[in-house]
C-alpha cells in the first residue's frame, strides 16, 4: 500500500529594504515568530536573509506572504511581540482580511507610543469607547479588555479630556472588608488592581504614575468606597465587574457625573460570588441592553492575545460547560 502525500506548492519572494535588525525583529528570538506562522497556517517557512520561501497548500500561500510583508512593515517602527504576531495571523486566517483591518485601524496615542487595536472586536471596543459615555467589555481573559480601557483613559488624560482617572475593582477575595490587611487603603487595594497598574506603568512610566497617584490625578478605590460620590470630568474603569452584586453595579453606574466616561470590563464565566446568578455584570447586560448611548462589546476566545494555549484552554472549558 502506498501513502499519497498531499500536493504542496511553494512561493518565493524577497523583502525590501534589506535591513538585518528589522529582519531579526521579524523572525523573533530563535525564529519564534516564523514558527508561530508555520503552526498557524500549516506551512513551512525557509529564509536566507531577506529571501523567503513558503511551502504549503496553494490556498494559504498568499495569506502567509501577506502576513510576512505586513509584519516586516511593522518592524520599521515597533519591536514585534508574540501577541502581535498571533493577532496578525488570526486576522489573515479568519473572515476579515488585512486590508479591511487596516481600513478600520483605531489607534490610541500615548507618550510611550501607539496602542493599536487588533481584530474586529478590539476595533469595535475602541470605537465605542470614543463614542459612548458608558461602555461594557465582556469576554474571556486575555482579550485586551482592561489594557485597552487603560489606554483610552491615558489618552483622555493626556489630551485634557478628563481631569483624573479612577481605577475601581471589587475586592471579592477579601469580602469587600479590607481592614485586616496591613497598610493604608492604597496598599490594601493594590493587589486587586495590579493588572491596571501594570498597564499604566507601561504607558506612562513608573515615576509619572507614582506622581499622578500622589496628586490624586490617578485614584484607586475598592468598589465599596464609591458610595455617595459624584464623579465629574473623570475616566472611570471598573475591572472584574463580574464580581459585583446587582446593588453594587447600580450604585457604581449612578456615580457618573458630567464630562465623564465609564468603562466596565469583566468575564461572566469567572464569577467568584457565592451565587453566580447574582452577578451585577450579568444583570446589567440584560437590564441595559436596549438603552441608547451605552456600548457593549462581547469578546470571544478567538480574540485572546496571550499564549496560543490560553485560547485552547478557554475553548475547552466552554465546550465542557455546554456539555
């Protein structure tokens, strides 16, 4: 018995201009980025300098070539990271083409550089953030909900659209009772706001963030401390909103004042409340879905920009829960 091998085609091309640092940036450490493209498209990629050869099924060769050219163009101004390569592969391999994504490109400008949306849902998320005063970003971990919300807040502050940024998170693990933890209020809340801090440090730098916190331009607060306040000219981010109760969500939404923007992020598949049905985020989606002027963006597993295995883990859990 003979085993027929699938018929493979190849395509050869050359990148221009020839630039060794940019080429190393494109290929990644130990050709990590090229291996990601090989796994993503099911092809073999060989190169000698700027001369590339791709071997695989005919229908995917043009897509792979386009991704290589797209990423090489990016190396002129940025250092590629695996997340960026992953999302570019997803865009080229899915329903949306790179040309369409380029037309829809939404960019957030910070002093540390540009933050670009990747994928249809991230573009939708940022467009709504620029349009509506209240926005919900709902979906699995690793889809960029929190990071993009912080990017929007930083841009609004840099352009004087708001006077301060408020970072809010329910401290469910401590039962909203932070008294037993050592330190002042900020130190008690810090562990719960670490993802928000990390994004701020990346966009503004450690020293500037520390100064802004000292001047209360950036304020951190547990959700329980928001009652009774009215927040004008502020950019307010409520992270991990799936762990709010219905009452807390209503209280939070009614804190909004004039010239303020609210972004609420969460994952309704990771609710830590004793009764998941009591989640304020889940309830708010149903109650507010028909109100004009409130934006909703629902992320999916395909939008995950972390390690490729994270996407597979999320899909596996979703399948198990449906079963």
